C-alpha cells in the first residue's frame, strides 16, 4: 500500500481508510492509498508551518542542488515513472514518456531559477520628493511567501504537480501537496525522490484524499499562505472564495474551451494533423486540448473530408502499446459526460461523421474507452460548444469570415489558449490580437506548452500565471528596502 509523506515520514491516515488507484484501461486496482482526512491535512500543514524557518535558512545553492538531484534521480528512473503514469491515468506510453521528460526539465529550470532569485535597485534620486533622495539607496528583495498548498489534477499527475512544488521549493517555501485521487501514484513516488535527494523533513508534505476534505483543509487553513491549483473552473471558483477569507494568494489554472481557427487559406493537411493531436491527444483530457474547430466556409467541406480520414486512422487501445493514439478516459463519470454532450449535440442538429459512442466490445469492455468522434454542423449555442468536453470529440463550427471566426472563438466563458491556421502570417497576427485568451499559437496546435514560458488563462480559465520563473515570482513576497546614507 502507498503512504502519505508528512514531516519526512511515510504514514497512513489516522482513519486507516484507503482508496484504490485504478488502471482506467482495465479497471484493475494497481495499489491502495490512504484516504486522508482533515486531521491528516492539518498534520501536514503543521509540519510545513514548523519547517518554514528551516526552508528560509537554506541557501539558494542548497535548494538548487536538491532540485538538480531530484531531476537527476527522476531521469534515472524515467522508464518506471513513465510506465506508472500510463498505468495510473491511461496516458499512452509515448505521451507518458514526454511528461516525465518535461518534469525533469521543470525541476532543472527550478534549480536554475533558485540561483536567480534577486530584486532590483530603485533609483530614488529620480523622485523630487521627499528631499534628500540623492543620499538614499533603494532596492527590492524577493522573500518566500511561506506555506504553499499545491493541488494538482489527474491529467498530468507528475508534471503539473512539479509545476507547483518545484518553484515553491526553489523560492524557499514549504509545501503541502495533494495529488489527484484519480492518479495519485506518480505524485507519491516523486516525494520519495525528494527524500532521497536530501530535502529536510517538513519542507515537502504529500497528503492523499478527497478535495472536499484534504483539499478544503489546505485551502481554508490560516497557516497556508498561497494556493496553486489546477483543475476545473467550478472548483477553482470555490477555492478562490474560500482562500479570500484568509487573504491567500491564489494561482488558478482552470478549464478551457480552446478553439482552433482554420481560415480559408490554411494548409488543410497541416491543420488536420495538428487538430488530430490537439483534439485526441490523451483522449482530449487536457485543459489546452482543441475543443472547437472553427472553419471558414470556403474551407469547411474540404477540411472535414481530410480530417475524417485522419480520425478514421487513429488507433484506440492499450496505453502501454506504442501504436496507440487514443487511450481510455479517466473514469466512468468522465465517460458519461462525454456521451451526454455528444447525445445533446446530435439531438440539437449536429451531424455525426465519425465515432460517437463508447467502445464496449470485448477488447475495451473493462476500460473507459470512447471512440474518436467528429461532429459537423455544430452551432456555438450547443452545450458541446460551451461546456468543457474533456474527451476525444471534435466539434466543427462553421464561420462566415474572419470576424465571425473571432466572434465564435470568443463566445464562451473560457479564455485559455487558441490557435489559428493560415498561410498569411500578417492575417494570423491581426486575428491573434482579437482573440481573448492567454496564448495564441499560429499554425500550431492548441495543446502545446513550454515549461518556463508564461502559461495561464483569462476569464474563467484562470488567475495568475505559471511557468517556472513566473511561478516563483507568484510564490514570493516583494520587499522594498531603503537605506539613508546621509
């Protein structure tokens, strides 16, 4: 049985209750892990709070050295970690390997940024008031914010957890991390590598359990100074409300309904290949997955013909097989949501081109598989064009022209990422300024991210920005110091 990591010790929940870590491709139990309680979360928070001075006393070099060591250890165990990700969350093995490699980079970036955590001088003599500024020296410092609550989702159970943990530790904070209940094993395993690397007890604590108990205790505790959360928009809004009661800083990376705009001059084969990865990569269970294909009239019929051929050739199967393009979705409720949204769209007039149903033949009967689905004639007011799908479904929406394409791209409450396909770069750049999202990618897929570049959304897609260096900035306090030399 897996255990929680509190104050440098591997422990069970005081309740002795457990949950199952399940393989979504087979419904088999991989392991059991503690069903943590609010009391378990409080123990972890107390440990992190008590370790704050220890973390602050560590030099930047010491923090950097430990993060480099964890990166090295993870790289050495990358095959085992990748297989664990594939088994625990159903991610195809090639994508699991990419996640592990990116996690190594996140740790490396954090190790480097730990040594660059500095402020700046402020030229006070440029101010006419108050008098005497020629003899004053002003500068800023970056100091740890304190205890950071890190709550991460199932779809990137290693990399997204490290996007919170690694910058927090690099900045001199302590951490209470809650990995996802659907996919906790990679997060528990990475704690073992931090222990092996020599991180002092209490600086990193990992508590497993439900969001309603463990997660909310972390959010509501007066001893926690910041929350970094990735997950659905509804939960993010609740966290923001609860965190406001104790004036916590919050970084919220929430849902998306990311559009790909395919203009009438686009290279349709290139767009179709990008759309296949954008829509169906990890079965669409990515906040930046392409969830709407907005295609201008002159290109729509040709695009649907090209894209349907690509969709038909996707292989659904075992995540551990390298030929698999599309694996399972995470659980039964995810499967039910996809089926409901597709059914509603068909009832409202959408046309089914490919897929459209759960795969329940003998080969897939024990897992949560949904056929790669292509829907034509979807309108912006349909549920599937407004609610985050989180499944392998590609809705095609017609646009009359560039203005109509932008209006339809902006027609949801979300604003995470978008992409535009065009052979006219000036046209693409003009439209990029008009789409209300955190990032626009031209002639690229929506579900791409660089781990030390700005990442985050607007509207109901988030608050604050991730990316290692920006996360460190978010998880530190800015102090202004003035020395009067007169």
